[in-house]
C-alpha cells in the first residue's frame, strides 16, 4: 500500500480538510504500534482519528466534537491551540533548533527555564530546589531518579543502600526502571519486572482498604505505617528512597487521607531515606499549586516533572534535584555518567517558558485553587447520589468516582464485566473523553475550563452514568 496515494502531510494539518477515515485507520493498523494497546483488537475496531483541537475540545476525522476531560493524557493544562506556545516553538526553531548539553555546553532557554523552575519550587524547611536535570518524559525522569539516588548513596560511602520502595498501583512510567518503580501488575507481567532492588507497599485507598469503624485519618496513619514495616523488613541500611505520587493518577485518582504524607515524611526522616515526589501529573497547577509537595506536607529530595510543564505541546521532562542531593553530586561526584540527547532541548525549554508565562498571566494555578477547583468539587460531589456511584472525590482539577453494584455494601461488579469500559464507551459515543481505570472513572480537564464548561461536562457525565446503569439493569448485573 502506497501511503502517499491515500493522505498527504498537508491534508493532515488543515482543520477543515475532509479525511478518509478508513484509509487512515488502515495505515495506522499496518504501521503504527500504539502504547498500551491490543493491536489485534485495534485492527478490528480501528483507531479514532483525531484531527484538530481548540480550548477544551478535540475533533475527530468524522467531524465529531468531543469535550476532552483528560487534557490529552493529563497534560494540556493551558488548553489546545494556544498561539503563544506555537510561536515560541517556531521562534526558537529559527534561532537555535537544537544543540546538546554534553561537553560543558548549554543554551539560553534551558538556563532560563531551570532558573524559573527553581523560583517556582517552594522551599520547605531547610530543603530547597535550585537544580534541574532535564529529560524528555516522566519515564526518563524516573529512570534518572534511580541513577541519582544510587549515585548519591555511593558517594556517601553507603553503596548497599540500593532498594527503592514504591506503591502497588502507583505509576511512574513504562521504561524498565520506571515501570519497576510503579506497581502495575499488568506491566510487571511483561518483561520480567520489577528489576532487582525495587519493591512495593500498599496504596492509601480508603474506599477499598479502610477497616470497619476506622476513620480516614486513622487509615492514613496505618497505610503510611506499611512503609516503616517494609523498611524494617528489608533493613534500613539497605533502603535508598521511597517514591510516590502525591495523588495517584493512572492508578485511578487515589487521593490519600490528609494524615498520610506527613506520616510518610516522619518515617523517611527517621530512617534517613530519600523521598521522591513524582509530580508528572500533579505539578503545574493540576492540584492548585505550582508543585504539590508543599500542600501535602512533604519535604522531598527529588521531584519528577513532565506533562504540564509544556502543556503537552512538546516533550519535556526533568527532575528537580534538592540541595541535599545536588550538593553531594556536585562536590563529591565528578562526572555523572548519565544523560540524553535531548536533555535541555532548546525548543522544548522555550515552549515551557512560554507556557509558564501564559499560566502566570492568566492566573491558572490560582483559578484552580480558588475558583474552578472548588466549583468542580461541589459539582462532582453531586454524583455520589447516582445509583452506580460508590464514592466521588476531587483534588484540585483531578477527580475520580468508583462504580459499584451495591452502594450500601460497596459490592463491586465482577471484573470480567468491564463496567468501566462500558461507561467509557458511552462517554466516547456522547462527546466526552473520560478515562476508565478498572471500575473507576477519572477526569483531569484543562485548567482553562469555565464554570459553564464544567456544567456541560457534568451533564455529559450524568448522561453516560445513566446509560451505563441502564445497561447494567438490562444485562442483569444489578441485584
């Protein structure tokens, strides 16, 4: 099949151009291996071909307008079609499109962005962030964290400190090290993961794991205690770090009790262990702050970032390296034999700078904290009254609900019924992108949403829940 006879590059970028969906789907199936996709199923169903976007909406090749309640993949914080970001990329491409950061070389956007990020990162006690290591993704950033952590302990004469503890159902990326740090069983089943010296504790999911009569606050302390138990099991002298997302994202928007992170902090301080806050999703306004760690009572040594730093317009990730770690690496480390071709890519850094300036100018972080975040919380809480919804929670501009068979007993639907995927199908069919994580339905909309658009989204969510409930009744899934 000659692709040039079916679709030309200019046709792909013109918004109002007619698209031959079936031809694109055929080429897609023939040549494009997608992430996290059953390709046998894809060949049968065909991909949904997205063609253009603006604000909080995307359009497919059939002309269907869809409200993107997932910000692409948690990342289009400033919304689609922002000319400022496209202009920043173009201007930098015409000035210095690329140069590497190896061999004692730098570029202006990389330096400016590192300076800006250091100014935005809150100083917590005696811990501050004045240094940045760049990558192109959250996965690469968390691979970098493994290298940073182990190098730190080697330089301090404690090379036996290699074990990094993560959480079941946590997500830290899909490269070998990042997938190992995460606690996704489906990922660990492929590729002989996790790699050695990475282990996991349970997640702080009160709805599933709270005991009868136990308060959320009590559960938060108990769940944090699983870390101390694991440290003692392994031996504190062998544990290098603990990694966690302030709010778990891909695991289903799991929001920990308020007692959880302060107790985690107490435990890592007690045993002298490094703390990594993975904020690939949580930073840059998503939870109502530039970085989430301060609002959760954390004092991390390393902070992973990506996604929202450029609003997803161009790949960029990195690690904020706290002074405790940076000082050892700089003063004792010599060469740090780690890096990427695109570390500090000038175009990516220029777009990030323009994005952060846009967010400051439009007060997007404050809007989430003071306005649209609380409004989403009030509207989303209404879903608790729906017969299918066992619980509904928000934190800033992420939200999740759990679908249940019986609200009184919290009984769940059988996993093989795929009730979350049924609901997701109704969402797609009715102009809404809402993600299913098992029986949890989650959203993370663009931060530029208005109250009226939140209302529009909520109307669509209720409609799709009603359709899912009707299916469950028709199929005899309800008691």
